[in-house]
C-alpha cells in the first residue's frame, strides 16, 4: 500500500470526522506515519499516553483534527482507555486491503463485512471506480449489492435493464457477465432479487432456466385460463418491455425461437382458435398460425373483410408484424377484393355510364387486385398464399375483368364516335386543364406519367390530400384510341388535329408535326406557349433548389415526362414487376409534386397517356385471338391494336375509321374485343394496352393546389368510462375511443399508453397504439387495451395514479402528455397471488 493511497484514504475519512484511529496491526507503517504530512491535522502516537491524549482532543483542542496512531493491534475493549472517543468518532482506519477499499469508496465501517465477502469484485480498480461513480450517501447494503451487480453487468442498477443484458449473453452464447457475478459472490443476491421481482425460484437457478419459465408462463397464462403460473405479473411487464426494446429485440427473437422448440409451441397452437391469439406475440409461430388459418378462412369466405381489417390492425402492434407485413396486407386486400366484388353489380347503360361507374367504384377492384398482387409478391410466401392467390386471380379475370369488359364492349361496338360526353376527351386536355391557368396569368406544371392508370391516380390523389396544405381533385378522362404512348402523348399537347403517320412506324402527328421525343414535343408546346419547356422527371428529381426555382420562374408551362410503369410493364423480362413499379411511381410523383411546389409552383396537373391491363397469372390460349387481322394494307400490329388500310371486318375485332376516332389521315384502327390479345413474338402478354377496355382508356386528371394555411389535423381519442374509478387487481382493462373516422385531412394519431404515478414513474407495461379507424360506425372505432401493473404499483396502494396517453413531439424523440385520467389503487393482499 503506497503512502499516497494511505494519505488519500485518510483524507476521505477526515472529510467526515474530526478524530481518526489508526491501528497498525502488523507493525508495517510506523515510518509512513512519521513521514506523512497531513495539513491541518495533528498526528499523535498512542504509547501509554491515553489520558493526556483524551484531555487534549476533547478539552484542550476540541476543534482540531487528530490522527491517533497505535503501532500494534487494537486493544481489547476493557483495556482501551480511548474506547468512548473511538466509538464517538466512528472512524477507525485499517491498513488491510479491505479497509483501504472501504476508505477509497468512502464507505462506513459497517460495510466492512460486505466488502470482505466479495473480495473478488473489489480486486479490480475499474470495478471499484465504476461502483464509486454510482454510490450515494443514502445507499443501504442491498442498494450497494445491486450497484455491484450493475457494475458486473455494465448497465444502470435497474434489475430489468441488467436482466436484458444478461439475456443478451444467453442469446449470443457467452457467459462472461454471469461468471463475473458468480466469482464476485453475487449469485445468491441476484437470484433473491429475481425471486422478489418476478417470482422466479428454482433449486438450480440459471438464466436459461429463467428464460424458458418466462416464455412458458406468459404464453400459457394467456391461452389456458386454469394455468397456474410460477412467475408474477411483473414477468409479463418485463417480457413486453424486452421484446419492444430496440437494443435487445434481436436477442428476444433468438431466445423466443429456442423456447418455442423446447416448449413445443407448434403442437400447442394446433388446437387453439387463432382468434384468441390476436393479442399475443411471444413467438413467431403465433403469427404463422394466425396467417395460415386466416388465409384458409378468407378463401372459404367464413370471415368478413371488416374482421380481417380489424385483426390486421391488432397484429400491427405485435413484435413480428414487420416480418410478415406484406402477408398481412395481401390477405387484407384479398379479403376486401372478394367482398367488394360480391357486392358489385357490373351493369351500365352507355359509354358515359360505364366511365362514370368505373371512376366512382369499379376502379377499386383493380386497386385491391394490384395491392394484393404487390404485397403477395413482396412477401415471398407463395406457398402460404397459393390458394388465396388462385382464388383472387380467377375472380379477377373471370368474374370481373372479362365480365366487365364484355359488357362494356357492347357499347364500344355500338359507338359511332369515340366519345363519352360529358367525360373529357384526352385531346381536349390542354384546352380544359392547362389553358384556363394561362388565361388567369398563372403558371402551371403538367406531370405526365406513362401508363398511370386511373386507379393508381386515385391513390396519388389520396396521398397528396394527406399532405398538409395540399388539395387535389381527380376527374376521369377518356383516352384516345388506340390507347398507346405515341398517340396519348400527342393528345396531351395543344392541338387542332391529331393524326397517325401513314406508314409502319406507329408515330403520331400534332397539327402535321411529329410528336416523337422531348424535342419535338417542346416545339409543339412552344408554338402555343412561348414561355414553356419540356423536362424529364429524372432530371427534375436531381435538380438543386436554385435550378428548380429557375425552371418555374422562367416558364409559364412546364411539361414533365415520367416513365416507370410503362417501361417496366412493356418489357417481357420485367412485366411481372409492374405493380412494384406502380408503387415506386407513386413515391416519385409525390416527391416531384413537393419539389415543384417548394420551387414556387402553385398549380400542378398530373395525368397519363393511357392505362393498361395486367393479369399476374400466365395467360391461357383462350386469352389470345386465333384470328389475325387482315386487309388491303396491315401496317402496324401491337398486342392490343392494328393500324392499316382497308382492314377486313371480323367478329373478334372492332374496326374504327379515323373519323370515328377524331383523327386526321387515312389509317383505320382495329381493336381486339374485350381483353383479348394478339400474339406477338418476343413480347410480353400479361401487361398490355392499346385497346378499349375501361382499364386502358379511363385515365386520371389530378389538379393540385398548394395552400397557405395548414389544413391537416389528427383524430381525437377519448376514454370510455375511465377516471374516478379504482384498480383492485394486477390488471386494468380500458376502452379507448376514436371520436371520428380517419380522412385525408383528419389523419391517424399514434399514442403511447401506460399507467404512471403522479410523480411520473411508470408502474405498468407500455402500449404503442395507432388510431387510424376509417369506419363511420362508432363501435368499430373502439380499441380495448389491457394494462398489467408492475410490482412498483404495490408501493402506491391507496394512492391515486394516472392512466396516461403520450404523443411524440413531431421531429423529436420526446413525448408530451396528450390526455390522462386518474384511478385509485385499492388492492388487497390477496391480489398478490393473482397472475
């Protein structure tokens, strides 16, 4: 022991006491005592001078600090003439190792036995230093032991936090920390704490044994009413905190999967109704069980779409939801598709009526189908979803797509002129949607996305309206025939006449000028609006702030061309990704809308050149026409139309003259009826356009305005029957009510719910809740929640506590109180025996 350490230890003691006794039991430190310099402290060696020393320290110099040194052991009490002074001072300095640690940590002599019992812990200076940083003057010996545990584990001295770290070691197959606890003699204290906190007791306690018991108790207590749990309710509070921890959720998953095998959870789940499992997420197998049975019930149509939607919302709060998100959403969209199709009458009285009904309701069947196929593909669970996929594909093709367009075809066949007034024709787009802005001296941006069909446009409108300060209005327009890119893009430009080039190119002319490519389109646009330009979407997305502002400042009209859906679908090797491309398109268009409005564009219009048909399943031979188009001159053949002269009439085709399609020139157009395709070598067949089906010819026109005032809010949430009541058991069940349905401008609210003391200390498990109910039925906007009280709640018996809903402050990690209601805890001793 160095002189410096002795000096430091003595200084610590003198900070607390005026008189310190030093017994040099082994006669080792007399020279150190003699050489030691302690400012303001008088040194006295005890050599049969006890009476004079007592007079001096008590009477002569009552304010002076003294170090009383004896070269030898402490005398027996009967022979210690300074015993009363020693007992009054309370400080005896020892020079053995434990005593020096005691002094180093500034602990009282009553802690000597504790340090002596855990020598292995204190041998490391790093552990002593870490412990010293945690110590408080009010610490009891149990608090000291808890902090020693925390040092071994390397966390704060909370049992649940320490346990999370120790279980992380179990998951990773390491035992460094638990071995240190054992070497430090802290095992008994750890397991005693585990018994008090979680009710865990075992003849051979261990972390892995505890984990198995934890999963066993929490699972069976929820699924078997008669199950006698070995752990306390605090165990459920812990497991919920543990699985939701960002730092430890991976370890939770590892141990959950291991325990599922040990406890044979797969066999236990076989006989359980999946409806009773909706609130449980201890094992991944629970989600697999729910999904498997849910697919079966949706296929057999024994559950409603509303039930499926509610269950998916419940599972959204679960630990494993993100892993199975696409499966859940595929099932939800599939159930909605089936139910909607069963309620839909596919009847119409004219072309106008067909477009109107499609734009009002029928488009949602295409939308649900698209969403189902997209999420089913993203999930990677083809085997699980096979039966549902087969059902959806058959219903979509046979009961919807064919039936709808066969009926629609009767009106297409009867049409003398391709129009559906008062529905706007695509060739009128510029005069109806662009020119009015110019007449009011306003600027406008036009975003044209290739193959951006109506149902995708409706989703974009909804997305835009959910944005603060944005408004969007959607109307349908009737595309030109044939519904393909060259003609559709030409029709969206200012025009007097549209014409198909009289050759095999398939190109289109605007007022006699070629409309192929951005350069030609820019010339045509500039002839009507000199201050105008044409840009590609990919260039807009990469523009800097100054460049994008200059684009709007210098032009009255900007046409932006976007091509992702058509590019993906028109390629045989990528056509099956067309719905994924649709999702990307929605994201990119929304980003472009925001970017252009940030560049001071106040008025935007989004539209398309044409729509498309897509069937995800491989087509049967019956989906292709066996007949071929014939005529005096067949110039251009696509999968859904033919261009030529003197085309011969055929029952499988509808033939249009250019005058019927409001086109100049001499080229005739033949369209395969309904959804039939023409065979083309080297071409994809599931994604097609060019024909006259509703999905191909009804295109969206979305007008977007940016407002100055905020117009987005969140739904309100209230307690049903809460407050002014008592909590008499270890659980509290409440019902929360969303006061109105979610709309585009009244959006979802996300809250964190828990029970707290009035001082803000958490005494229950926590719930992350999302209120996004869209139903008009108030009963369908109720959300039941069950809270489990922790052991800390026992300390607040006969006191008031608070059930609190907290909301995250936008853009921060902080939460603010949204609403709260008070309860009084009135728990009897018998409640301690309830799980």
